[in-house]
C-alpha cells in the first residue's frame, strides 16, 4: 500500500496493517485475537496504476488482442 493510500485510510480512522503473510486461517485468527502483526509492505513502488511513480517495467501480461494500452509499447 502506497503512502497516498495510507493517508486516505488514516484520514478515515482506519488502521491499515501491511506486510502480513501466512495462511489465511492463521491470519484471521490473529486478527480476531488482536495479535496480528504487520511487517514491511509487500508492495513494489509503481505496482499500482502508476500514480506518483513511473513504472520502469511492465508487470502485466500482454494479450495478443491488445485489450489494454501500455505507455511503454
């Protein structure tokens, strides 16, 4: 989650926990017990829609029918 998204959640009073890994069952149990701990964000800069950070590498597949447009093509 980028800094901009974190700011939106903070402004709305929502605590975002990033960097959570593990089996979903264990993660949900830890969240319910109040023991869920986050870590470093698993997001890569530019992995979203490119707001604020230009992508240097395209991280989505290219369809032969070109249903999407890439700025790098």
